[in-house]
């Protein structure tokens, strides 16, 4: 009798098994599309489609230590070993958008989160940037000879600039970055640094059975930071030593007597949710001002280089006249010789020799072309870049000043009215200096052109080649040029910050009389150069915007900490850790969605003598803070023992509180031989045990769960065998339902977690 046996299904359909060019150390799935960003051991960023088609490869030239996606999936943030965080455009082949040094140590972790709550019930109107109503699109960094793209941390592509500067259409989002020295930075839209904290400065009160003590961290290094979806809490893990706050850092006897291990901290970042509309507006204006400041900086740099090159050419051709005058034994200067030629009194031998033999018609035309072309280029830089940037800065400064006067909303985030008034005044004076520079530039270029035309006419006369096609010249302008411009350079003077412009007393008196009519009170602006005025404007803006940065940084507080497990040695090797937030499905009585934090980690075998080959899952640490005042405890934990013959390589939280484990066999003959498997564990069904928080902090709470360890069984869990020895990282996408596993022998395996396949197909 024949029976049809149903084919056995294997969990997690294998999509493909492909080679990789180099070992992978970081891998992250795009939150919106089927794209996988990977970082190789030699710090190259690879972007692949789900079908493993490579889209692009870029190399920053520096060691990459972390990577994350923007919530909309259109950009990636890259943390570097030198403390920089760079943003790259995914849709433009990884083009660099911006690079900012926000840390003084290696950026070891990044997390980019956007506010997922709608403001339909809020009475605060949605912010609209009004700049586009009054101004054309923002100017770009000038691309002229001598400027390398990205020197100022920006790329000069118009699309990239607009992508960064126009953030009013985006949902409010924050990029969090942590470094190995314990600092965490918060950047709105990834481009505007709004706060920075260091976990070493936190002191946390720990109520115990007999007293209340405060503790802090020493020599801490951050491992992972994750911001909650409502932006109210930041959960981070770090390695370091927890000591009592009364112990002085300089006391070497105290070092080593605290809790040295991996700790979990919960920071209160509710200021981002409570003041997100205000922060959105300030970030929108301030980030654009920062970008436009770089436009002005580059414009001044380009202008200074172009003009100095032109003046170098001019002096190289005209300075030999001084030597000729001395060689002929005359007690004179070039200006006097040119004036004598202009008045027709005489033509001295050195002037004749210089104009006819040394300079000549061809040489004069070359010098005239260089100087006049440089003048026109400077005028274009001012009209197309410098002046529009200064005008938009003035408008946006005025917007910020208006916001600062709304004290009920913006004083709480540190926007100071007096400082904004000062910064706005400096922006207005910069506009005045730009107009002044443009007038001086136009006058100087005109006088140079007139001087060259007169010299050409003189050369023609000396060579008896005078004709009617010569450009007419103005003798009065020649006299002014010889008196004020031949031996001086007012253009370079205005482009240099360290110079002082000499103003006659009569002019200063008239300016002081104008002050009585109002509008400005700065009488010394005529003595300052354009470059110096720009520096004053920039410093005034930075001083004003430092207040919100300081205010927000002080509002980020440490609510709680929890020692996880001891670490016997330092520095700490890689510890698989993952943090995520899920909706609390058990809290049905709540009128709004509560979030429950899940923290999962592998416990090193050397941490506890009586706990080995285990992973820990902690949930409700953030939720416990909300319920603490009510007297109830929701902090729970569970220990899972890995099946015999396997050890955990990496882990990742999946959707609906599921955990994906990547396991290697321990029976391999070498470090790269043997098989592996991938397992999914449902955390909701696990027997979590409550952890009391009102106990002495001088012990590891997870050790109290050693008698209630849950032993995982290969037969009862959803497991897929992998015919390779695998390595970290494990890249899991909860939104796409896929996982990418990397083998030690440079292979990448992509599995669909929501689909199974026949065992026969796997064998094939």
C-alpha cells in the first residue's frame, strides 16, 4: 500500500548564497527598501539590492566604526574612528552630503529615529519655512579654481545641498551617536547638533535597603545607543566601572573596587518630544545658516585666492620698473614717472625701456586680461554666492530673533533674545560690508581697466603706432589709480581679517551723526574688513545658538541604570547586544500606545562561574520608570541557555518581540570549519522573572536568575541549519522579514524569515 508522505519544510527560505569580496564587519538593511549596506574590513561601503546586485561602492579613506540608515532610507550616516560623522546620499551613488566632527573619539554606534506620532490633536501649527517665498534657492559653494569640493565639510552639488537644507518637509528625526569615551551627541535631521552629554558626568540615586547612595561610571565606553520611537527615552549599553559618587576620580585606590562590567542606562530625552516643534523651527533656520556660513567662507577664500594670484601677476610684471629707475640713477618712484608721462612733461629712459622693451604691448594685454578677469570673477562670486548667502542669513537671523521673542515657547529651549538681537545686528552689518566690498571692487576694476588702456595708448605712441581704435581713457582716474591703487590693494585688505581700514575723522563724525536716526549703533564698522565682519557674524551666531545646545544638553538626564554582567578584562571584545522597542500589547487599559524596551545580550562564559553559554533578555526597564511612582514593578528578565554543542555568535531582535539567534557548532576542528544554525525565539512566551530594583547595587541582579534558566531545545524551536561556519554581524530587517548571514569563508546567505522551503530544494 503506497502512502504519500508530505515533504518536510525547512524554516526560513534560502534566497541565495553569494560570495563577498572582503570580510564584512558592519551590515544594516534599509528600513524602507530592499537594500543592504555593508562595511568591509578595509572600510569600504557596499550597497547591494536584495538580489545581490551591487549599486555602488565608496571608500571614505578612513576607518569606519559604525553605520545606520536615515528613517526614510534615503541617506546613511557613517561613524568614523577620528570622531567624524558623515552623511551619504543613497540615491546619488553614495555622494557625500556632509561631514561633521561632533566627537573627539571613535564613533562606535549610531541610531537614527524619527517621531512616529502625529500632531493631529495638537494646537501648535505645523511649521512652514517661509524663506522660499522671498528668496530664490540657496546659493551653492562656489566652484572656482583652487577650491576642492568638500573642504568645508559640504559637497557642492545643488541637489545634495537642497536635500540637507530643506528639512521642513521631513518628519522630526534625531541622529544619536556614541563614542568610546562615553559621549552621546544628538543631531536634528542628522545635520544640526542640538545636544551632547557624557555618561561619566551622571550621578544616579540607587535606593537600597538601608540607605540611599549615588553612583557614577568610570572609564566607560559606549557600545550601543537606541532612541525610543516616541523620542522620550534613550537606552544605551556601556562597559565601565560603577563606583559610589563619593569616591574621587583621582583616588587610585577606588579603581577596581566598583562593578566593572557591562551596564545599561536609560536617559530621559522627553525634551525632544515636548519641544519638537520649537526644535524643528530652530534647527531648520540654524542649520541653513550654518550651511550658508560655509558658502560665505568658501566665497571669501575663493575671492582672496583669485585676487592675490592676479595681483601677483601684476607685480611680477611691474616691479622691475623700480629696478630700472635705480639703475638709471634717478631719485624717483614708478608713480612719479607715470605721472610725468601722463602730464607730457617728459618720458624718462626707464619708463621708455620698461614700456617698450620689458612690458610691451603683448605683456600689457596679458596682465590686463588676468586682472580684469579676476575682477569679473570676484563680482560673479559676490553676486551669485556671497551676497545671496548674506541676505538669506539676515532673513533667517530675523526669523530666529522673532522666535526668541516668543518667550513662552522658546525660552525653555534656551533661545536667548539678547543674543539673537546681537547676532541679527551682526548679520545686518555683514550685508553692509558686502555692499561696500562690491562698490570698492567695481571702482578698483574700473580704475585698473582705465590704467591699462592708458598704458596701451602710451606704448602705441612710443612705438609710433597710434591709431583711432584705442579705448579712450580718463586721465583723472589714472591719477587716482597712481595715488591710491598702484602701491596698495584695498580688495585684499577687505578680504583679510587681521587688517584695519583707515578712515579719516570727518567720515567717522558723519557716521556718528547718522546713528542718531536709528537703525544701527555700530560706528566702527568702517574700520573693519569684510572678512572680520564675517567672523564677528559667525561668532555672534555661534554664541546665540550655543544657548539652546547647552539648555537641551542639561535637560537630558539619566533616569536609571542596571548592571548587567561583569567583564573580567579591559578592553572589552565584541559583545552581541541588541535593543528595540515594541508596543505594549498587554496594557489594554492605556489610552495611548506604551512602548516596552527589550534588551538582549550574550553573557560571556567568564562573567559568572555558575552561568555559561547563556543569553539574557531584559524588558520593561524604561516602562518600570513610568510605573515606579505607582509602586508596581515591571522590570523583568530571563536567561536562555544555548543548546549543547553550540555557542552564540550574534543576535538581533525581530518584530513582535522575537529574537533571532545565530549559532555556531562548537565541535569544529578549526575556527573556520563546522556548521551553524539560525534560530528564532519568541520572547513573549518566555517565563520572565521580576527583578527588584530596590536592592543594593553592589551585586549583579542577573546572577539571581541562575536557578530559573530556560534551556533552549533544537527540536522545539524554529531552527534552520547553515552549512557554513558563520561570523558576526547578523543583519535582520524586521520591516522586510529577511536576514543576512555571513560565513567565515567570505560568503553571504540571505534568508526570508517569513517563508519556508522544501528540504529537497535545500539539498539541491
